[in-house]
């Protein structure tokens, strides 16, 4: 198994608006209906980088699905191979440039406070997400399962074909049968070997295990 190229940490809040529209309008309403009896939902942001993707999703949950964050059992894991970026994500502190990029002003004023030259995310959002270091090629024993929603975006492109297939096979074993996997926009053409089916969700594409 070959090592991946160095994975850049370039990211932003609400990167790829079509994805967050799909989560808001399709995926999360479906999952909340299907899990309404057990009131339990498990989310994993793999390759979370500095935390913007996970915190964007946490803001979306707080804004549009408040019952999920207040009265459900929400297990929300975010991981990355880099201990340095995980430390940044846990801290939840961002520069002016990072805050200004794609983050709506209303969310900035609601969920961030100024701390010197940086902005700090609200404690209630930091408490929603558990950040852990994890190599996708390594041990997944600390990943909760089964998972309802996996965001594994813009990371598989840095692995060779054999490694991608191994990772996606493990995703298949981890994902709920009616759960959703989302890849990056440049990764949607991957040959998923017939084990996943593409699901159009507005302008985004999600993947589910083929039944």
C-alpha cells in the first residue's frame, strides 16, 4: 500500500454550498424521520482539516434541527491524520480571513466571538463535536458504528486506487444501510465497484450502499 501525497489543509466554512443544501433539505430531514423512535444519530467528518467542515455542519444542525442537538443522542466525530490540525480544530479559533470566507454574517455574529486577533467558536458548538486524530489506512476501532452520515470529502484523491478501494470497503461496513456517504466534487467519478449507488440530492450527489 503506497503512502499518499501530503494532504493540504486548504478548506473553508460551508465549502460547497450544494452539499449543505442537500444536507439541510434532503438528508437530515430523512434521517430524522427514520430515527425518530430511537432518537439517535451518528455523524463522521473524516479528513476534517482545521474543523471548518465539522463546525459548519454543527451550525446547520443548531440552526435548522435544534431538537437534534438538544434532545437526541448525537454522536458527532471529526477526524484527520494530522495532530496539528486536530489541535486547531479542537481549539476552534480562526483568523479574520478564515471567518470572512463563505461564512454568513448572521452565523458569524451568533456563533463566534472576538479574542484578540482571532475569532473563537461558541462553546456549545465545540461541545457538539469530538475531534480525534485518525489515519484512514489505520485503526478504526474508535470510530462509532453504525454511522448515519459520513463526509469523506477531498481526501481519497490523495490515495492510490488500491488504498481507496480498501477505505471505501471499510466505509461500507461502517455505514448504516440507509445512511449517506458524501465525497468531494472531484471524487464523484470514482469507480465504487458496484457497492454504492449514487443518489441525486438537489445539486449534490450522495452515496448509499447498493441493496
